[in-house]
C-alpha cells in the first residue's frame, strides 16, 4: 500500500518504524556498546592512577609551601587506617595521607595542625614503598625525600612519582606494575 492509498483508507498517513527496523537499530547499538565498554574501563583505571599521583603531587606542594609559610617542619605521611588524624609511619598510602605541622615525633599532637588530608581510601591500588614519610624543613626542602620514589599501581596501570630535594616532584607513567 502506498502513502496515498493508506491516506484514502484511514484518512491519515502512517508514520513510524517497523519492528524489523527497530530490531536492527537495537542490534547495532548492542554491538557498538560491546566494543566500547572494555576501552572505557581501561581509560577509567588509567585515569584513577593519574588522579592519585596528581593528588600526591598536590600534597607535596602543600607540605613544602606550608613549611616555608610557617617557617616550621611539615610532614607528609600515610594516614593511619583506624584514625584519619594520625600518621602511620610504617603504613601505606592506600589508607590515605595527611600533611601536618611536625614538631616532635611523627604523630599528630594537639598542638600540631593538619593542613591537608586525602579524600578517601585507595584500596584497589598498591603503593610502593610502604612507610614513605617526607619531611620538609622550614626552607621548603625535603629532609630525606630527595631521590625518593613512590610507585602507584592499579591492575596493569602504573605511575611513578619521583621526589627531588627542593619541593619538586616528577611523575611518569610506567609500562607495567613492578613485581
């Protein structure tokens, strides 16, 4: 039946898609989604590692700047798993990190101020080495941090953060997570 015949019989033109046309579109969409989803997953995993490295670079910058601003020692250390206001000098950055005004013993005391802290745990990532603590002198230089590296891994994605003595950090992507 052509359009004029349909109009003559029903009084109006028929519009829309047939069921076959709709099924073809659904199949094409399913194939495209099936191809794209694995690629999106890899982008998300890679970006999560980059984001964590950038967060740590920011924490190092805050620590160095606060040390100079306050003319005092400032420490970046792994957060204690049970207390988000405590430093765990033997811990992992998986539990988070804190930047605080270090006056004496690598613990956050009542007279020491926390300047920055991580926003959440990274339980699906690994950090090497564990127990990395970076202290900044009042002039903004890292006490023992010069030459230190921190590797962040998540599945097949890895990045390494290299700390230089003068409040500088350089990040680079690695081909794979180290064994």
